[in-house]
């Protein structure tokens, strides 16, 4: 090991300054997706909140997971999802990261973030939750499972993808989305945004066979 | 909506070609982190497997989640984690993406991927699981919670971070990791790797206050 390497043990981590720990641990898991979650409550008030805790679970059936903190800013999101059973996820493109980031502010439940940050709600007949029209990748989901984590009282929800709305130009012939063409951003920590540049696609891994660059 | 937008509904998604759906749904959730998970079984045989389903859960206590598929390639990983209670996550840098990707091949349980792909195991006294020495960001975890998802029989595990080993040059003054300096990669789908370029850090969101670029 090189000399300039820092070891933090359990006790060191506990002693870290609160702000330092928040930035450090939030960036520790690696790059994160950035999605706006669109929901609506029974009164018809729409909500839009940024999440960087969205994760792929499986493709057959198509399932996406999301961690929702117990007392984090977008707390209307979970109650709306449970109330209506539906929500949308909308990828964030570089051109509207400021608006997307602003949805994390702690607004009253009777105000819609769509109006506040000036993103346009877009509805389909499939589900009651609103999409963000500006988003290049729109995903409609139906809540199918939820867990309360004992370790920090977060909720882990699983949604089945029931609709996708995506420009054809972003969908490659074999199904892969060209996220960098759409200027979809990645994030790290709680406030840092990244553009991406494709390194390459790698071949299917099999024992005894070298990995090749295939795209 | 523009004319070139493709709507897929639930029935459309079910009818997609298997390969197309796998690529499409795997890239639908957005950018993904890329981590090598290091484990060891009771016989002392080490295992290293690539995961792009790692997710931040909380910073106090420091918790990281991971989805493990029921019959995916790195099936030794889950049994080793349950057997020993410990595992490591190691960020993948651009210089060893071929080796990292190769760990997804379906090897016999009695062979170690460290030897096969030629990455070096590195141990500390804190936990029995091996780190990948080449990785710029090494995280030691203790299993504290697991759920079996009903929707597709995946397992969602939660680990508490009990050790981190990171070059000091990558840790900014306020705790944020400079992942792009370490050439840590992001991924999309099952086989596409990306380098990143920082767009910027955005200010803390508060109602009535504009978002600024702060770094």
C-alpha cells in the first residue's frame, strides 16, 4: 500500500465531523443515477422530488428499486406513492440540473414543485402520477413491494415498470439506452453532477475467453 | 411530445425480444456504480464478483445496500457473506475494467477470481474478506440486514461500513470523494462503461433561494 492511503475504522468513522461524514459516506458507494420522482396525492396536488437512490432490480419482470429516507426532504413522495400506488421516474439531463436540484428544498405539501421550479407536468392515461415533460427518459411505475429497513428506518420500495416514454433516437438496436447522447447526468455525494463519456461496451464474460471491446 | 418518441406499455414490454428487454431494462434506471465485491468462504477460498447494484442508504450509521440476483453469476457472493458476515466493495477504475468485467464469468466455486483475472487480494485485520489491492476506493462491510424480494426472489442486503481505505488525494477537505480523479467508472446496462467529467457542485437547496454552482 502506498504511504498516502488513509484508513478509517469504525471508531474513526463515528468521530468524523457530521458534514464531512455526510459528504464522505454519500460519495462512498460510487456514481449514482439522478431521477426526478413524480407523484400526486388524492387531492390532485402533484409532487416532484430528486432521488439518487434508484437501482435496477430485474428485467423480467421489469423492476426498479428506490430507497426513501425516513425524514428526508421529499417526504411527500412516499405517502403519495402509497396513497395512489403509482409514481414516475424521470432522468435528469444536464440542461435542467439546477431545477432538478431545487426540488430537494423543503416546500409545503400543498405546493407543487412543478410550478415552483418550472418543470412541466405531463400525464398519460396509464397512471395518475405526472411525468416531467423535459426529461428524456420517462418511466411509469406501479408500487408492488416495500420494506422498512431496521438499520435506519429508510423504506425500500420496488416498482414494476408499466410504461416508458423515450425518444427513438436514444434506443439502440439491441435495446440499450444511449444515456450520454441524451446528456443524462450521473451524480456523486449529495450535490455533485457529472457528464459521462463512453469508454466502451465489453463482451459477454465466459470462463477461458478474453473480454473484448464490442462497441 | 415530439413525433419520434416511443411509448412502451406493460404489454409491449412483455412482448420485447428477451435480449432487447435485458439491455433496455438494465439501462432504464440510469447510470450505475461499478464495484467488485470481495468475499471468502469458510474453507478460505476467496471470491471476487462485479456488481452494479450497489446503493447508498444512509450516512449515520454509514450503510450501503446491494441487490443480489437469485441465480446470477456471482452466486458464491451471497453464501460467503452469510457464512462469514463480512464483505468488501472495491471501486473499479478504468485501467482494470476488463479484469473486473471478467469476474462475471461463471467459474467453479473452488477457484478464486483473484487468481483467474489477476487482481491482487489484500487483507486487513478488521475483517476476513479480501479487498482488491488495485482498487482506489476500498470499503469493508459487516452484514446487518437482508430481505428476500417477493417480486423476483432477489436478495437485498444492507451492510454497515466498518473500514475504508482510500488515498488521501481523493478525499476533498469536506469529505467528498473525487471519483473522477481516481478514474472510477460508471456503467449502464450490463456491459457499457463510462468515464465521467464533473459538471459542478450545486448549493444546498432552500425554498426561495436560487441554486448556485459552488464548485
